[in-house]
C-alpha cells in the first residue's frame, strides 16, 4: 500500500507532520524524491506508515 500525494508541497507537509525526528524526515523525503524520479508520482511506501523506518 502507498501513501500518495497530489504534489510535492502536500507530500513535504505530510512528512513534516508525520516524522518524529530529523533523520526520519530525511529518509522519507529521499524516498519521495526517488519515487518521483523513477515513477513520476509522489508516494511513500506503507512500511513507513506503520511507524517503521529503516535507515540505510
């Protein structure tokens, strides 16, 4: 499942509200950027919606 956004601004606002730390914000923002570059859609995968963020 994906959390989809209409545009980048709404995605960044949602990430800012959802992220519990700066690191989590950066990870989600990078995923958003990656997904847009390769899929031309703004979305984040559901694993982050469950509160689980995997750092790389």
